[in-house]
C-alpha cells in the first residue's frame, strides 16, 4: 500500500469524480496531478479545511511555485472539497 492510500483514502476515492467534473483533458491532468501532490503532502489525520489549505499554499510558496501553479492547485482542492461535501 502506498503512502498516498494510507493518508487520505476517503479523499482518494473522490479523484475519479473530480476527473469527471473536468471538461478539458489538460485540466483533468493538471488537477489530478495537483491533488495527488496535495494528498501526499497531507499529514496523517489531516483535514480538508481552510487552515490545511492555507498551510499547503504556504508550502507551495516556500517551494518556489508560481502564482499560476498555486492557483491551479487551490482550484483543484476546492473542487475536491465540493465533491467531499
């Protein structure tokens, strides 16, 4: 079992639903890649809430990611949160 599947199985189960919500293949690829990176970063027991997303945004900034990459990652997380609700 990979670290990704042990960190966030309920959220991981939503990735196909998120993929189906994306019309463009490019957006689908970008969102799924971004969500996999987010879920891999998410600490064990981590929650999908505003403080966690803000911490992830700060992490991306620390990693030197650009505004477009950060905004795309946050958009993907928002879509995941909508599907999880």
